[in-house]
C-alpha cells in the first residue's frame, strides 16, 4: 500500500513539473515577446438629418457607397443607430450613415 501511495505522489509530482515546463510560467516569462494590441475605431460615418418620409433605402441612395454591399451597410447602419431597429425614421432626427465597410485600426505595442 505504501508503494502504491508513493508511486501516485511521484506520478502527480512529475506530471505537474512536466505541465509547468511545457505550458507554465517559466518558459513564458523567459521568452515573452512584444505583443501588438489593435483597438477598432468606430466605423467612418456621416451625420444626416432626416426629413419626413425618409427610409433607409432612400438615405443609402442619396449617399451611395459602391465598395460595400447593401447587407453590410445595413448591419453597420444598425450598429451605429441601434435605436432605429424597432422603429421608423422620424423627420428631423440625426442619423449616422456608414461611409465604407473598412474600419480603421489603432495599434499599440505593449511589452509583457
């Protein structure tokens, strides 16, 4: 019984040491690389004041963007204007229209 207990403790100790050396803190601390963090900046957009009778399609027709599809522009439109998902466009309301499907990224280098 004593031999079985010693074998189990020895196996667990060797297992923990192997895991620590393979994935643990020692190799990560000695070979840490600089990491680059990129934060997405808001989608480029323009503010538009709506008039009575405007629809999303009419606004997209007034401000066309040939580089983006209608579905992409629509998803960006609703991400910029979440309050319009369940209601119609009202006259005199400020609405943000997406200009393009590309988003600018701001990257900073950080040392760990």
